């Protein structure tokens, strides 16, 4: 009697199975057990090696493939759906502050900052360039750890060049616009910088 390597039950094997078992190989009572074990082995192997294999074989790593995909998407008029951020106009909270203060978005050129790990420019949600005051109005995406790291890097760059950075959340602006405006006006006229999160 032979023991199935899949289900563990004993069965009468054929000559070639007895020979294989004597050599120390696995034998199976039928194709169901054999296929099940093969699938489990493949799954285990994939969990270990698939990620690296897929990364190394990814065609998008080739510049010519990326260019071909880009050309095709442009030709068919495909554009990604933009949910917010740069290029989408002012959010409701930003528009409220802009209407109340007269401040507009502003671009700060980093002058070759890319070679030092910075983007070519930073977009300020609103700004008073004359007094070097930057206003950032954050939505929920700024709660993400990666986004917070980007915000800190941006603030560090701006502060190192003499900017004062005030950061409000959408909720703070929408629920207490007048107070946010008063903080902005104080800082526009050269008063002491308030804490980073001005409304707690």
C-alpha cells in the first residue's frame, strides 16, 4: 500500500507509483490530490518570488514602452480623473479665504532645487508675496503620513528662504473663517508668526 502525499489515505498504487515511492518521490491517489498540491506549491512559490519577478519583467520599466503608452493615451484623448490638488482651481475653503483676503495662489521657483531633492517649484494655495506669507489649506489627504512628510519638506524649504507658513484645515476655514482671516491679516502686517497649526 502507498500513502497519498495529498490527502494522506492509503491506496493500491500502480507499478510506476511504487517505483517512484521507493525512490523517495511523492505519490498521489489521483489527479485531484496531485493538482491540489501542485497549486499550493505554486501559490507558495509565487508569494515568495512573484513580486520581484513582476517588477523586473514589467514592460513599463522600458522607456520606449512608456513613450508608446503615453502616445496612445494622448491619441485617444485619455486624461486621468483629477480629484483635487494643483491644476483644479481653488477649493471651497481656499476660495473663501481668497475672497476675504484678496490673496491668490502663488508659485515659488526653487531655482534648480530638483538637483537637491526638491521639485522645480512649489505652489502655494494662497500667498502674500510682499510679506512672504504662505497660506496652506489642507484637505483630508494631508492626514496621510507620506503627505505630511511632503508638507514638512515644503515648509522647511519655504521657511529657509524667509517665508512664514500658516496652515489651516478645510474644516477650520469653513467653520471659523473670520478667525483664520484675522490670523492671516496679522501676519501680513509683520506681526509675530503664530504656531503652525493656528487653530489647534
